[in-house]
C-alpha cells in the first residue's frame, strides 16, 4: 500500500462551500466554510475562487483535491456526467472528472433510471460521498439511508453499492408553503419546535385525504384557533415529513435506517421514524469527510488516480 | 307567491369582484366585473366601493343585494360566521348576515367539522352559492361536485344539502412550484397545453412514490431532455390534478361528477376524470347567478328576508 497523499476534500453546493484538509488516517486537520455556493460564482471563475480559498492547502507536495456537489453540475465548474447506478467506490472513481490530471477532480453525482417506462430518472450530487462515508462509519454493507434536506434522498445500498434511490422535494415544499403560500399568514416561523404538534402532523399525514388536502388543515386549524402560530409550523413540518415517510418505497427491511444531515433535520426525521416504529441512527458532516477519504483510498488502490 | 324583488348578486372574491342584475326569472340582465378583490379595499371602505360600482342598480325600488365570497371573511366587509354542514338553502338563508336589514346581506361560507378528532375542520366561501346554482341547473338532488381553483373543493351533496367537503391546495401548489421552485427553471409557462403529457402526469401520479417524489421528475425529465419546457408544464399540471383525484375521499358513486369553474380548468379536470373512468358535466360562471337567484327565491318563501 502506498503512503496516503495529502487530501483536500471540498463539498461545493448550491449555496455553501465547505472544505477540509484530512490527515493520513482520514482525521480532519482543518476545515473551512464559506457562503460561496455555486450560485455566487460567475462562469469561468471557479478555479480562481478555489485557489483563493484553498490555495495554501493545495500547495502541499502531492496533494489531491476532490470536489463533490453542484460544482460538477451544468451550472458549476464543469459538468461531470452522472455515474449510473448501481455504483460503489469503484464506479465513482472511474467516473471522476479530472480538471488537473492526478491532482484535482470533480466527483460525479449518481443517476438511477426507472425500472420501467413509467418511472422517471432520478439524480443526486454530493450526497453520494456522504452515503459512502456513513457506510464506512457505521460498518454497514447493506442499508437504507435517508438524507433530509431541500431535496431529500432515500437510498438503498446493497453490498456497498447504491442500487436505487428516490428524491422527495420535502424541504423545498416546506419552504414555499411556509413562506410564500396563504399558510404563511398564520405561521410563526421563529417559534420553538413543538414535538407534540409535529407528531400530530405526522399522524395526520398517514390518514386518507392526501397531502394536498392535509396542507389546508394548517389554515383551518389556525382559523379555528385549534393550534397556535408556532405550533402550526411544527404541524406543517410533521405533515410533510410524514408524507415522505408514508410514500417512500425504498425502505423495506427491519434494519435501522441511517440518517445523514444537520442536527435539526435528523432530529425531526428520527422523531417521525421512531413514531412510526422504524429504528434509525444519525450521522452529521463527518460523513462527507469520511466518504472523501474512503474514495481517495479506494481509488489509489485501484489505480484511476493515475489517469 | 310574492312577486320576485329585483336581485343584485355580487361575488366578491380575494382578487376580483363580479356583479349581476337578475330578472324575474333569474336571467342575467347586466353584469360587471372589476379587479377590485377584497385585497384592494382598505378596511372600512367596502360599503363605499360597493355603492360606487353598483349604486345605480341598488336604487331600484325593493332591490335585494346578496354578496358572497371573501367579502364575508375576517379581512372583508364584515365577518359572516360559517354556516355548519349539513347545509342547504334554508340553513344558508338563516345564516345570512344583514348589513342593511332586508336590503343587503352577506352570504356566509360553509364549514364542516371532521367526523373524529383526527379530521381537521374545512371551510369554503363563495363556492356554496355556485354549488346550489349548479344543482338547480342540472336538476340534481344528490351529487359530487368539484370546484377546481387555487383551493379546489370536492363536495358531497345529499338531498340538496352539502353533507361534507374537502379542500385541496392544488392550484396554489401548482403556482408556487411552477413560479418559485427549482422546477420553474425548466418550465415554459406560456407554452401550449399538451394533452398527452398532461395525461402522462396524471398516470404518473397514480403510481407508488407520492407527490413529493413525483414532483422531482419534472426536473429530471427536463435534465435528461425527455420532455420539452412546454410539455413539462402540462406534465406538472397532470401530476397535481391527478394527485387530487387519487386522494379525494368524497366521490364514491357512479353518477357523473359536476365540475364548476373556468373553461381552462374544467377542461383539464374533465380530461383527467374521464382518463380515470369518471364521467362528468361542466358549469361555468352561470352557476353563481343561478345559485343567488335560487337562494333569494327560497328565502323569500321561508321568510328570513324580513328579519
């Protein structure tokens, strides 16, 4: 086994940019975060922004820089074509898009094609690294993983390869309904999270009627003073997360679900999952760095780092 | 039977204001429409706006003026408390809120309470008049009625009384997703309606996965160039209308559903309903005037017009 090279891991998303310098065993030596998501970077400026913010790290002899997330999208640094599922470390390594051969690469997202004509394709960018990291951290080869967020992902991993996944627009629908729709008039978005009304929303979402109907209850429960403005926000959150849990078709076994995300979101999903009798375990930002380190190690063994 | 009094029917909604002067047999003698929904009227100014726009009609001897819609909401002229279901003409007449006794009244909306603790209350304002009008026009005593719109209503009428109804936020969710969400980036909202892709969306909505997942297909079908920007708009419309049809729990019999609304919307709902094997018949704005006329006739017989 060759000595690991200095690894710089960068997660460049739509609205934020995070980077970490990792040690020989994958430990985080230093990390940085900037409000410099790809939406803030003019076309053609990605390389200079990257050097401006991480240039000192990249000067280390033999440094390898892996960049995941929306930087590899059509609106990013350069488009890294999706790696089709089923995909594990090996497939991801083979699909790296080298910006500077052997030195800087974009990690591609994953795509999965529906099994029949009626099923639509699905895509992710950035989550794939977190998935492989969480598998490492939990020592699991098979798992259902959930990555809550603007576009929440449910992922089925079989023998350390992503077999299939589904995206849910839960986070974006929550933001739009709470800030832009008529429901916003009766919500207090700064109120404290209320576990009881959150779970009331989860329960309601499991009833007949569908989410387009249940959403209107946020208005009427306010009109009839059944819930306060702060409680209604938790109720809306429960309705939407509950709908996602009810309709996902990825999780089928009895093993604990692996949740990856911010503490706020994984706490809510944990509550809802456990309320519905599904065990789970949580991972945070460390999953990204663990995934990058594992990817770099696997690829160094397999050779594609010398393209 | 007393000779009918001149009837002025006003439908005062959130964003528009429509009025009609009706003849002895309910025929529309004259109608007017203004962009003067309740959102444009400062508190305390409703009476003067009404007289400014309809004062000439109201001077007719013995004229009766009935006003339905959001003018009777908390943000309107005066709050007319909801009339609880089951409710027919008699109940609606008894719950009129008289602004000038015997001359000007607000027609209350309807509320229905869930059958158990888990069911949320539901409300409508303005649609109740259209419902009773469409029943008159179609000669039906029992029916399922659908009123598509920003907040679509599914209504069960039993023996000429509204027994139960459900609201769906379909129109508002369509507007937000197409104009404010990431989906808007790949849509052409001015493109021609495409029946085939609309029905493709309806079909997709009947599949497993749920609407929060299916919505994301609007993005991926665009990313992979499977549908054009104009087709995607019809597809999104089909997805959401299809979800409403799939999850409503009001319609259970085999009689044709009565659709009430604009030509554009009733045409889409007709297509979707017929695609799913449900017969329907359509009514437009005439249902409002027919409902107001029937309400005034019924109430004149029953006496509550002399409060």
